[in-house]
């Protein structure tokens, strides 16, 4: 029989355990029944300070009464607060701080360094390009060697002057002609002189802004880094554009040893951009001493001309899809061998597809729908489907048309499928693009511009060539790495413009100062979304079977093997 002292000790232990169990139950009930602001932070701080269960319960009670706020914030807390700040503004941050105890506006400002983008207030110079590169790369750490794409595109500007006090200058004048006036505002007379020159059409307000961004080739961190914003009146000469490219390369070379070099220049196919790309990026032929020569020299008919640092030009595949779509809709049709495929013929054969009624065919062939990428892909895929239909029972004339459609469908499939079929391996993608290049060469040799315009032939051929060059560069840089063809072109810069439109709620154009501010904010949003892809609705659209999702393909969607070590460029080229 236990002694009285032992019995008393056991009773005390039992009461203490019962009390702790009761505290646990009360904590659990409080969590289940009440919406406690910043619950994780409260529990985390309590355990870090080794406080008792009763104290935890007391703090939870105070939190429910809004009398206690934990200030132990995680990186995720700051990320969601920054996101709320950029997308919703200070009032949303304040409301959520009161309700869920996310970091306050002042706390966000103390723990954040904004990405500052400096526009070119005159002729593009290394000063603002270098400053922008330092701003966007200050916290970037490359976990592995990787290449980059430099892409250029334009976005609309509100033609309005803005004063920049740090340089005492007027912003918004076109970069092409701003050298004709002194943009520095020193007195009223300088403003009147600029006003007079605007009336005389000596200088202009920029109707658009040229934006340049560098984007890494990577599975996870691939956000575009804007390094160039310049107003333009769309009259810049190719020679001036080449000067800009040289400045970009010169300034990027400062960070290239840490982050990686630029492999390609991407564009949407703008004629002026093509005119500047060609002389700059086709300067010399690969030399036998170059490592790339060993990878690419054996590929028959492959153009081996490159620019400085072996940079090649590229044209965005989505814009190429749209241009092929326009080609199919044009009244004069497209020549395949000795057969002319007109829109009327295409409509008649599209109606043969199962489930394709007159309304759907009209929607696909609507010439006024020029910018819809999913619609373009749906039309191109429908032509591919038509090319595979049986031809039994057709008359000889229809048989001839179907034979031409088979060739056309094969060519279109070889261009489109590498970018929309996430199950394709990198080897299969390259084989398909090789097929596209060789079939296009044969058809263009026979039909010339009756098949496709020369500029379109140039851009598709450049896209195919660039894909092989970039994979070769990845093999040399890191043979164990991956490469995603979907990251070629300027699509990521287009996505940045989409972020900007989200920030301004699509209500109007912005002036130069507003654009640079919003581009900086959009870059911060992009960086947060890269760290938390599940927060971004676009990255959660995993179903690529329907063409509506083509506009949102990302590396996370790709299931095919894209390791460059398993790719033989020679085999892919010759099989294609």
C-alpha cells in the first residue's frame, strides 16, 4: 500500500496532467470555434519563448479580442502582404492587417526594397540601362548556370509630359528625336522651346514605349527582368536599334559572370526589329574552334551565322501561329505545290470534321479575330485534323486538294505541336521543328511567296535555328540541365505587360512615369508568384488538351523529358 507522501505526489501529478489536458482541450476548442488572427505566428512565438499552455490560451483570448498582435512574421507573410499592396493598394493592406494581422504598410516598407526602373528621357544610354540591371538583379542568385533571353516589345503610352525632379528633365519625348531639344527644365523659356518644337513636328511625344527585358531559361525562376523603357514615335532606324543592342550587351556583361550570358534576342516579328536583328545577329559564321561548332556543324543546311557572343535571333512562336492563321484566312489563298487552298476550300473541308457546324467554322475563319492565340491554335489544329480525314469516295479534283491539305497539315503540325503538347520530349520537339524547317524550305523553293511571304519564311526559319542553337548552348553549359522551348520568344515580356494591365485595371493607357512605376511593381508581383506558383491562377491551368489553355503553358505543365543530355542534335535534325 503506497505511503501517504507517495499518494499525495501521485495526486498532484494527476491534477497537473488533468489541468494540462484541460488547457489543451480549451486551446483546441478556441481554434475550432473562433477565427483567431495570425494563429500560426502566435503559436510559433509562444513555443519559441517556452511559455505555458495557460499563457498560450491567454494570448489566444486576447487575439480574439484584437488586444494582442504577434509581430513574428515569416517570408510568406511578407510576400502575401506585398502582393496585396501591389494588386489592391494600401487600403487593402490596412483592412487585412486589422482582420488577419498580415504585416502593416510601414512594416512592409521597412522590409522591402522596391525595384526602381529608370526610363530613357532622351537617347538610350548605358546610364539608365546599367542602373536598371543593378536594380532588378540585386537580389537574384542563380542556383545553377543558365542562359538568358533578351526580348523587346512595345506597349501603348499616353502622350503626356512628366517632370523628373532628380534630373530636372521632361520625360515622354520620343527617343528618336529628343536629341533635337534640351529636355532639361531650367526655366520657363526651356519649356516654351520644347512646346514650339512639338508644334513644328521637330520632336514628338512617344506614342508607345519600347520595353526590353532579360529572362532566364529555368524550370522555376524565370521572371522577366525589365532593363529598358524608352518612349518611341516608331521612326527609329535599324542603326540606332543596333546601338541599343550593343549598350544592353555591354551592361549585361557586368553581371553575366554571376547570372549567365544572353543567348538570344526575341521579338514578335515587328518589321523594324527584323531589319535591325539581321545585320547585328548575322555578322559571322561559327568558327571550328568554337564549342558550338562541334555540336552544330554537322547539321546539313543549318545556317551557322550568329551575332556577338554567338547570340541568335528568335521570333515568338505564338505570333508565328497568328501569322499562319492570317495566311489561311486571306482571300488569295495559299499555294501548296500546284494546288491553291482558298478560304472557301478550307471552310468546305472544315465542315467535314465531326461536331464542326457553320457557326464554329465562321468563328475559326473570322478575319477580324486577329490577336486570339487560342483561336489561332484551334484553327491550326483543325487544319491538321482535316489533313488526316479519309478521302474515300472523293472525286479526283477533291483528292488533289486533300493531298495538298495533307502536306499543309503536316507542316502546321510540325510547327505547333512542339509548343502545345506537354508530353513531347525535347528530342521529339526538335525533330518536329526540323521537319517544319525542311518542309517549309521545299514548299518555298517551289512556290516562293505564293506559299508564304519571305519575311514569314525568315522568321520561322530563325525560330527553328535558334531552338537548336539554344539547346546546343545548354548542352555545353550544363549537360545535365533541362531546356524548355516554350520559354523562347518574347512571351514572358507579354506576360509582364499583362501584369501591368492588371495593376491599372485595364482602364486606360499610362504615361511614361506611371509605366515605369507599374513595371517595377509588376516585377515584384512576378517574383512573388515565382516563389509561390500555387498563388497564381495562370500556373494552375494544367489542362492543355483544350486550346484555350495554350496561352498559359509553363515549365510546370511540361511532362515530357527535356534533359539535354538525352538529346542528339544531329539525330533530331536528320530524322526531322
